C-alpha cells in the first residue's frame, strides 16, 4: 500500500465553514445563469403598440448581452465549489494505492447489456505488431475518502518500455456503464503514446452491487441530502485522482487531459472546472444549461435519463406530474448550485485558458444546443481576454441527438494530439 499526501487543492480550506445548500445563490435572481423567460398575461400584447413591442425586444436583447458579458471569477468559483464538495464528505483519509485484479465480468446497470460501440472502435489506433504483448495494464484502487464509495477503481493502459514522461488522458464512462467499457479508447490512445486511464464513477462498475445501485443512490440523496451521486461525488474522486497521476513517474504532470461521454462528459467538464491540473478538456454530449432548461421548459430529456429519481421527488412533493418546480428542487438538493452558480455559464469559462473542446449533437434533447449560447459567449470572452481564442471550440454535429459518434471521437482525438501530444513538456 502506497501513501500519498492529502490533496493540495483541499488542505487550505479545511477550516472554512461549509455553506448551507442555498448559500451560493440557488434562489437569488442575481445569480441565475440565464435571464428568466418573461411571464406575461395572455392579453398583454393586445394593448401594446408596435413601438412598445420593439422596445421590449431590445430590452430583452440588452439583458441577454449583459448576462453574456458577465465576468466569471474562476478562482472564487473553484473555492466555493470545493466547499460544497467538502460539505458531504465522509472523514478524509490519506490517499493510498492498493493493487487490484482485472475485472472479468464488469457490471452494467442496463438491460440488454451493451456489447459494441462503433464510435469507440473508430478511434485512431496505431498498427503495432504484437500490440497486446507490448501493452501494460494496471488495475488498482485509490482511497479518496472513508467509506465504501471512497474506494476508487482505476484501470490504466500504456505501452511498455518507454522511460520518458508521457501525456495522459482520463476517460469517463456514461450512465450505467463502467471503466471496462472504455477499453477500445484506452487501447487506441495507448498505442499512440498516451497513458490512458479510466475509472468507475460513483455507484457504477465495481462500486455497484446490482442493477439499481445508481438509481437507489440518487433517490437516497434526494431523501437524505447526505451524498451527491449525480456528478459532484465523482468530481471529488477526480481531484484525488489528479493527486495520484501528477506523482507518477511515467506521466508528465503538465499534460493530463480529461474526456467523457454523457454523464462522463459532465464529470470531465466539472472536474476540469474545479481542478486546473486537467490541462486539456473534451466533454462529449455532456455540457448543458441546467437553469436554461428549467426556464425554457426543456428539462424533459435530462429528467428522462434518471426518471425514477424525479418520480420519487414528485410523490414526496405531492405533485400529480413532474414539473419545473420538481426539477429545480431535485437539482438544488442532490447537487447544490448545479442549476445556478455552478451551471455552465460559470463553470465553462472557468476552464479558460486551457484548451477546451465541447462536442455535442445539434438535436440532443438532453443537452439542448440553445442552452449553450450564454456559456459559449462567456467562454469566448474569457478565452479572448487570455489571448487564447484558438483554444476554445464548440462543435455541434448536425442531425445528431444524444449519442457519441465516430465524428466526435475523431474530433476529440485530433484535439488531444494538437494540445497534449505535440505540446513540449
């Protein structure tokens, strides 16, 4: 068992009092990430002149511009986000490493079990003779906090024989899958000289015991407010993972990338927002505007992906159907700040000036493209001020819904090669 120092990101705020869930402005209009839709009586326009309608439209455009121009204090955001992450931690323990065995039968919390991903198999891969025999595989556990879920399973693939420090990339799976599912990507990147890392997110893979482990954890979080299984708990693991990766002798600590699909894309987005050691970032079909979706009645796609949670909340709130009030209350309780001060208009620009590629489907109902307008505008402003506009890109594949495609995999691969592999240590 190898011991590592406590997270460098966390030690300096151990004395800070953890704010209550509402303290980051969950209900404050001034901290809403988007201008709310204007509520009007049905007869309002009957008495408006054309000039009044034009003035109102100009006023709304001006308000949206002011929202887009808001300057994000990235350091303050990271500080406050860490406080929220610490608010529901079990006792902190020293980071340690334990050897593990390969997983022969990884658990998928979906039926039928997926068996093949055309998109992942399409990832550029070097043809190397006797590749399998030259591939080094490591299976291990990191202790990220006390308790059963504080045991983080890690899978690492790299090529044998190289003694120089190499770029590394962390890959994050989608809902109900596991780190073993990502093996085609890990092997492709390893063949090209990367150290490729995958983990099981909270309540997935080795951290799950049955087909409902993740669902049960979400419901428990709603009822008890004791954990944050949706995104935030795994972000804590990513901070601890960075502690470990930056101390490995085969990894260049200045060249660690992070990417993921769907839920994994959200993990990559928030992990990079809070931890600057992730130097190149590619969230795939994961970035969205949570507050925008509530305000514009576009929350259904995301809710449907974890519907049992929202059905439980609906019943507890005495509602006959899931509505925007239910959705907002759920986000506020299970992931404080997700739909307000930590939403994409704040956390996306906080990644600047590090290279950031956001890849999504133009018709994705879970990550509506219109909800990315304000985050995109603020990111362009942040990257422009850092003289790094070439390091930000948002790509929306036409006609594609919520699925990762071969095009997206290739875009991600090219981005990492440009900003990680070719970057001098």
